[in-house]
C-alpha cells in the first residue's frame, strides 16, 4: 500500500505529543465565502465575496501492527482545545484543528483506518485590524471639530458671552469690528480672544500646513467658535509639521509634539492680565485665555491621536512588506544572492505601547475637563483595538542555546525561519558581534 508520511502534534493529558501518520488520498479543499442576497419579486441574486474560507484538508490514515495503538492517541487529540500542528506531505507545517474523525478498526487484525478532516487556522494580517487606520480616526477627528466648537460655545455662554456666538464673521475682517454692540465684560472677553487668535496665527507662521491636510477638507462655521477651532487646529498642525524630520522615530516624535503643545498651552493658561487684579476686565481676559488654553489641549489630544494612527498605519504597512520580503526567494536558480529590498524598521512593542500610553493619557485629561467629547473616546478605542490586534499578530520570541557555532542565516533556516529573517533576529541580539559565528543563548522568533 502506497502511503505518505505525515505527523500531527497536540496535547494528550497535558503532554505535548507527536503522532506519525501513514496517510493516503490527501484532498485539499479551497472555498470562497460567498454571501447570496436575494430580494423579493426580483429575479437573480446579489453575490458578495466575503473572502476565503478556512482550508480543509481531508486524508485517510492507517494504523496496523506496531502502530495500531497510536490511533487511540489520535482520538485523544480531540480533547485538546489548543491549536494543533500538521506536517502536510506537500505543504509543510499547517496550524489548525481537527474538525472530524471517522474511525473504522478491527482489533483481531490490529488494523485501524481513520478519516481525518483538518481545518487550517490562518487569518491574513491585512484582515485582522478591527478599524482601518487612519480612516476611522480621521472621521472621529472631523467629528471632534464640531464637538470642540460646541464645548467652546457652552463655556462662552456660561461666561456671559453668548451674544457673540451667533454673529457671522467675515474671514478677512477682525472679530471686534463685526460683533456689534456688546457689554463691556463681553467686549473684554472677545477682545482678548481676538488677541489670542492673532498670537496663534503668528506662531510658526513660516511653516505651511501640508497640502493633503485633513483640516483643509473641513468647512468650519463662520462664527466665533468656528474661527477659534479652525485657528487652533491649524496652529497645532503646523506644530506637528515642525517635528516632521523625526517622524521615522514615532515615540520620539509623539513625545516632542506633546511637549510642544504643552508649552503652547501654558503660554495661554499662565496669562496674567495687566488690568487690576479682580477687576471685571481682568476676570474676562483671564477667562478668555483659559478657554483658548482648553481648546489647545483638546486640539492637541486630537492631533496626537491622529498622528498615532498615521504612525501605526505606516508600521502596519512595513510589517506587510517584511512578510512579503521574507516570503520571497533569497537566491536565484544559479545560486546568486538576490539581496531583496529591506523594509523600513518596525516599531517595537515598547514603542507602540509608549505612543499609545501618551495618547491615552492626553485624551483622558481632556475628557476629564470636557465629558461630552465622544470623538476623543472613539479615537482612544480605535487605537487600543488596533494595538491589541498588532500585539496578537507579533511574532513570539524564544531563547535557544546554540552549542556549536553556526552562521545566523543557517540558524534561521534550522528554526524554520526564512533566510531573510536574519536581519531582524540580529536586531534583537545586540550581543552578536559577527553573524557568521553565532553561539550561546540567542533570541529568535518562534514559529
């Protein structure tokens, strides 16, 4: 009887066990997940392709004479809830689980025949992310502009400046010239707002907002809240552009951006009026500057969350490039090294968590002051879900002891890694001085 050799590995009574199989009639099934939508009183249907179903591998295996008792071990593998490993005779290592076992055995002849249906467990990395960054975060950013305007309008109303909110403002004219007749307290408030906006407009005015700026796509309302929110958002965006040269180091970029926004916020929150302390004018001017400082804080949290989404998206694309590079051939048919293009450096777990922690803390500070900022909560949730998905996909690192000196590339091949993975393995082993002579304890990505 012609058979193929294969193995299946799982846990039996808590012990990792590998069973050798003699299999026959291997059948691999590939199916598309099609959703068929039918409509009443209409002929035909709309078919939607939802991707590819899990690959199903069906095969028949035999146990006889000395291997007869092994079929009982295979049956016990059904009790193991963890993923199993199947060394396919054609496709190599597959990870998944046993869906079905059909057993026929004869104790008199010490012969057992089992039909196994094995489902491969594999989700493409591109399909894992719960939110497609930065699209979802950009939508929340846009929603946040309206919420910030509402937050300012509510605070201005509480300060007695509600009459100035509904006036339609011409962009080229000053605010005070368009407000009309207002009380002295409101005039002091609005006048200080106008001075504050002039300061923001002058802040780093030599730095232009990027052409593809999301802010340029937003139509801000032509009233006082709209004028304020647009000016603050553009200033914070220009501040982010000032640190553009260190974007390739996301953790450092985010920390520098946060520090710059904090400094800008303090320049408003620490404002001291020249009017007599406790006077109506001093109180109104201080209230105006505190409100601008609050809007800078909100705009800063929005911008940091958006920049984090951009950084995570770039990192995700780099991870996909790394997988493509490592999956390609390292040598041509003549044995020449192809030297494939290296992908951009990937963010480490520490860098990802550092960026997320900074943004989460910033958002929490703003939400504590403005409980109605739902868009900030949504941005936080989107980033957390993305980071959780990335961490689930990240390769696990294990430590192996290399007793005999070997080249790092050979060690990768021995551990089931592609030849090109040597660069990443070297990056997590700073103790390796020469990749051609590797020995001792080495951290390596586990398959």
